[in-house]
C-alpha cells in the first residue's frame, strides 16, 4: 500500500509544471526598470528584422528571414508597430514611418481582405497614429486632429470595407475585395466578432471626419447581433449575414466571439453610451449563469446552456482585463490566476486547454505569441498594484526569449505532440494493481517522454504576426512602465485649437482597440460640428434681430405720422383666436446674452463627464 501511494505521488510529480519561471529571489517582485529594457530590446530585435528582411510585405518570416503578405499587402507590421514606437519613446522613427506609409501604402488594389483584420489593424493603427502625431513631434496640418494624411488614409481604408455591410441584416461579410467590393461567391457566414468589432474605430472615424456612415453601420451590426441572441441571452459563434440564422451555436467568451463583448464595453466608455453598456451587462449575467464554472468559462450550446466544449482558449485571457474595466476586480483576479497557472505549466498559453483533464488539446498546443494574458495583467496591475501580475510579465519575457527568439525576430511556437498523457493511464492502473519495478519504470518513462515531447520539444512556425509588435510587446512594456504617458491621470494635457473651438487632448483615459491601438476619447469631441452649427445659428439670429430692430424703427415712424392698426384678418397674429398663443409664446425678459449658457457649478460639469462628487470639494 505505501508503494502504491508512492506511485500515485510519483504520478503527481510527473504532472507538475516543468516551467518554473525566471530565476530570482523568492518572494520579490521583478525589477520593472530591468524588464522594461528587456522588452524594448525584444521590440527592436523583431522590428529591425522586419525592416531589414520583410518590408514592404505585411509580415516577417523569421525562420527564412524574408517577408510575405498575409492580410492584404499593406506593410501591415509597420502600421501595427507605429504607435508602439511612440510608447517606447522613439519619436524620430515614428516621424520617419509616417512619411514612409504615406508614400508606399495604397488601398486601391485587387486584393481580398479580411474586413475584421483590416479594421482593427489598419484603420485602428492609422487612427491611433494620427491622434498621437502631435505628441510625436510630427508637423500637423491646420485643422488637426479633424484632418491629416493618416486620418485620410484611415478613412480610405474604411470606405473599402463599407460594401461588406450591404446585406439584408446589416451584418457584414467577412471578406471584401478592396477594388471590386464583395465577390459574388463570397460566403455569407461570418463569426460574431467579425460583426461586432467596429464601433471603436468607426465611431472615432465618424467623429473626426463628420461622416456618420461609419458609426451608423457599426451600430446597426451591433443591434442585429443583440436582436439575434437566444432566449437565455447567449450568442453563437458564426451567423449567416443574409438570413440572420446561427450556423455555429457554441457560445463562449473566446475565439469568434471575444471582441464583440470587448467592444460593447469599450464602445460604451468611448461614447458614454448607456445602451451599449446595458447590452454587455445583460450578456454578462447570461455568461455567469451558463458558462462560468469555478472561475473558468466553458463553451455551451447557446439555446440550452449545456456544455459543448469544456476548454479554455488562449484568446479568452482578455476577459479578466475586460472585467477590470467594469470594476469587477475580485472575479477578474480569480480568473486571471486560473489562466496564469496554465501559463506556468507550459511556459505560454496553448491555444486550447482541456480544463477537466488539465492538459492541452491535440493539434491545439501552439503558442503564437498572443498578448491576451499580458493585456489582462497590465489592466489588473493598474487597478491593484499586485506584484503577482509583474511576475507574469517576467515569465512572459523569459519564455518568449527562450523559446521563440531566432536570428530574424521571434517565431510562432507550434508544439509537435508525441504520445498523449491519456495513453499512459493504462500503465498507471497496471502499476497500481500489479506492482512491479518493470511496470512502474514503464509508466514513468511514458509520462516523462510525453511531457518532454509536449512541452520541451517546441517546433517553431515560420511566422511573426504583426500583433506581436502591436500588442504583446506594447502591453509588456506598459506593464513595466507606470510613468508612461498612456497611463496619464489627467495631470498633464494639451490644449488644441480646432476649426470648431478649443479642445483638450492627451489627458489620459485612452481606449485600446482590440489590436492595442490607443484612442484618445477626448478627440471625438474636438471635431464635432456642434460649434460650427452654433456659430451659423448665432449669425442668423443676429441678422434676424438686426432686421427686427430696423423694422421696429420703421413702425415707430409710421405710428408717429398717424394712427396705426395691426391687421386683424383670419390667421393674423392679432386675431382673437391667436391672442392666447401669442401670450404663451412671449419670451420672458432675458438676463443673459443671446445663445450663451449660465456657468454650471463644478459638480454639474463632473456629472456630465460621468463622475459626481457629492461633497463641497
């Protein structure tokens, strides 16, 4: 019996993580300054490799040291990395790349492009760079941020996507030809995220350009998804945009759905839109009721709520960060720690992880250098200051450098699997019931080499996705750089004069799109035509009152030369039936200048911004 217990303990030891993180004193938080420099070095190793070996192609192939087009031939990595350059403090390279993009990027090409990816990477990247241009020392044109070359590029790219939204439901196709529109044979099946991930970029674009079409189509798509949810409040994975019928009915928070929920929250914050937040909170109730188990989130059937896939996907690791945005910190930390245990087990997040078995899913063991868990760590560290979150950042730096760094950048990790752990279980049972040295050795050998094959024999794919520089490195750097301008608490800002009046930029509160491109919410108020419309109305009113005064002087002259009687015919203002209306419409004596507003108390101004202080301070 003791020997069997020893065997069982041996099994548990064999299943313990082989990755223990970076060496260092136990119980001490990583040094932010040290890892900040490490992250910066990672960025330039990847960025310089792209420029030297892959530009003007979309992405770098790090194993063969060349490039290839992946999402549309946009020099995508350069667009995706642009705002990261500024966050790292490289103003001169930011300025150079802005000129390069203007000279080299053309959207009038015969290419089939992903509507979703083009929006989040290209439109989002250009909008963010446009809004950060002044901070980067770029000489901006008159009227900025309401005009500028990067804004015009973003608008051109977005207009190429608009034909995809011309469907009976208003939900977009997944792919569009940039020159010809939607191909006649294009599949109408689109994933949920591919429909609901536009409001951040498109509303920003509408606000800056004054053209409402972008925000309008994004809102219609969001509304149609909301109307398509099941009776228990869940949405599926893929839907037919022509008929509105669900094609894939698995419901969860991960791949194919993820950024839809993300954009309901971020769109609500960006636009101060209560309806979008109400939608998310309703979804959040259903998600908790049907998909949450012990702070894990499973996949369920959208109409019944029955479990369909008890797996965790690496893309789901954004969820704790999203929870932090709505203030649900305790639940966010518990879920984050679950996900972090998976990271520590494998030295990275496998694409799929079977929760009951505690192991990877076959053919889904790879790690394409995704940012989601690091993203959540950054958000939660800002909210809590918990040093455990810095430990995740340290582990990420050490793992990525150890596993995926090659001569030309960083390569996606694709683990080649050997025998599965399950194949060792019969040997375990045999050793428990028929104790022998030979059987026990056979069982241990199977477990050991399965672990080595799965977790240590990493095979690298010949790809470095653009999001590595846009998201993974950026979130890592911001995690270790609490003084970065992105984290501004409002203590500094820039006052900018626009054609529509003065506005404040750079005061903080940036909203990251799902590709980690920061958008300044204040910019949306800089270019709205309200000021211009007010000036036009004021001019008309001045002209009207000027004419009224002249007419009044004329009437006085007329009355002084003889008795004057106002017209009394039907319909005239002085007719008996209209006298009461005239009395009601007669304005009270004005005590304030025309078309101006009395100064609001400080607390009222805060209330308009969504925050209220009840005391006298």
